[in-house]
């Protein structure tokens, strides 16, 4: 086989491999977007507790060690990126274009409340974020997502007895879609609860 034919064959194989890899990544990212968000029927105290519990701190254990670096002695080290706070992303359902929680949403939030009252989470505060898909105007989406986040906070405090000072609500509108390939996907209309660790 000539060198030109070998080069073409190799280029063709690489293109096929890259195409296959690209397809696999798309499938994996879509599956991740769909499984990363808990549906109401899948929400339970254990899953919420696990998702919202911050990693264990290292305590007062002192260790000795060294760090290899290509920086000159005395050069300032770059600051470590802050860890992403623990979070639980949930599909909490509301009436169409409203802030009224459905019966299944209230049942799911009762389980969330039990998790927030557990020994592992009782000492923490949480931020409830409302998310919307991009249908409708950005201003309307921002308002609706804020009101839905507040509806979740109100339910958890008024119906389930979570102390109001432990929860805050924020609307994100359609600014943080989980599934950018399908803007109308249900995972883009979600409620996220984040543990406040600062």
C-alpha cells in the first residue's frame, strides 16, 4: 500500500473514531442531564441528605509534606478554586404558569424537610434556586422562577417547620439550563437547593 493510501486510511479511521467519540459524549451528557435531576417520585430523605451534606472537614489533623512547583521561590501561589457547594436538583412541579405546588410536589418537599431537619443537616442554611426554561420573556421567567423558589421556601417553613432564617430564595430565570440542546426540557424547569457553607 502506498504512503498516500496509508495516510488517507489513517485519516479516515481518526475521523470515524472522533465521530464515534463525539456521539458517545452527546449521549452521556444528555443522560447526565436527565439523571442529575431528581424527579418527585425519586426524592427521599436519604438522597437529599446525601446530596446536601458537605464533605467532612479534615479537622485539626496536622500533616507534613511538600509541594512540587515550577514557580520561583517566593512567588505567590494561585488561590485554590472554591469547592462547589453541595446541591440537590429536583423537578418540583407547579400549576402551569403559577406558583401553586402540586400534591406530588408537596409530598416531595415533606421528604426534603425531614432531610433538612436530620442531624447531618440541622446546622446548615440553604439557598433555594428556581430555574425556568427559555420559553417566554426573560423578565417573566426571572419573576416566575423567583416566585416558585419563594413558594418552596414558604412551604418548607410554614408547613414543615423549617426555621425561616435557614432558607433563602433566588430566581435564576433561564440563565442556567441543564440541557442546552433541548431548551424546553423539563430539567431546565427545576428547583435547586444548595447548602450554604460560608
